[in-house]
């Protein structure tokens, strides 16, 4: 009888635990780069990889879209600018959308400003917005570690 009770208790414990994973779609947007610059900007790739790593390590399901390059920084609704379809996102099960906008000053040096926007897909509301100044680093490893630290500061805004 005690053995059955223990097995039932353990089984109920496992059923009551819920996973806190949210599906997060990450968009990296480049602005201010000359049209004739190289297609794959190393800074943008570092930002995308760091955010994918950190959100995955935090237990979220992550997706990404191709890096989008715009001539100028959008002044209006960023969702409209990146052509994000909220209905499709709901159909695919995406819970949150994170946009990291890297604003360059016309060259391939580090971005001069980075903007973050997080939207809850089910309601369409913006739940987080922040801008940080860009920095230069001695190595790409230092840059990657710093970007991961920034991403870790954003992870708590994604809640299931």
C-alpha cells in the first residue's frame, strides 16, 4: 500500500510541473548601412547568435528570421516595417517577438545604437522597449560575451 502511494505521489508531482518555455521569434534589423556593403555583417550575426543562445539556454523555444537591412531607422510602427504578420505568428505558436534593431552610421564598425522591442503576440502589445548605445570591443569574443550579458538582462521580460 505504501509503495502504491509513493508511486502515485511521484506521478502526480511530475504531472503538476509545467514547463515555462515560450516560443520566441527573434528579428535582427540593420539600419544605416550603405547599400553596397557586404551582405553578411559580422556584428549582426553576433547579435543574432548571442540572442538565440541565451534564450535557448533560458529554456525557450527560439526561431529567427533572416536579418533585415533597412536604409534608415523607422520612425513609426516597427511591426509594419518588418512585415510581421501577427495572425501567422499565432498560427505557428509564437508567443513573443523580439526585434533587435542595430543602427549603424554608414560603415561596418559596431552599431552606434541598439534598440530592443518585445511584443506579446497573442495580444499584440509591446511589453518592452529599450535603447542602448553601441560600443567597440578589442575582439569578437569580448563583443559576443557582452551581447550575451545584454540578452540575459532581457530574458526576464519573457514570461509564460
